[in-house]
C-alpha cells in the first residue's frame, strides 16, 4: 500500500523484534498516514488525539509482549529525502528575501 516512513520496534520474548510501521499513502491529497503492525495486521484509526508513537508502543507491549529496547526510527530513504529538501527550502527562502529587497 503506502510507503513505510517510520518504524517502531521493540523486543519481545525470545529476543524477537516486533515492528509497527507508519505507512504514508501519497495517493491521497493531502496524504494519509496509517499505523500498521507488521505481525498481526493491527491498524487502528488515527482519528484520535493520542500520540501515534504511544499507540505503537502500547500495541507492541499489549499484543506482543514486547516492551524492551523500544526504538523509533525513520525510514532510511525518507530521511535522506528530507536532507535534500531542507537545504532546497533554505535556498528558496534566501532567494525570495533577496528578490524582495531589490
Ligand atoms: Zn501486532
């Protein structure tokens, strides 16, 4: 479906690593994010005021008994993409300022 932009992992029984992904579906405008468990198909509604990471940790702990070694990391390619976009935005802002002052 969407692209996984962020992973939440925790270690459960037998040192097994469980992962919940945030998947971003760019087919929508604005895009939509989904929280999807990679192990049991859990995918809650995100129409809530609760923090997404808190929901992910809670699911990992409740459903998979995984509460150790919690780690949230951004998808590698997504992080790289942002490193390209940020400087580009900075350049655009500077160019705009120069343009407005002249
Ligand atoms: Zn699950």
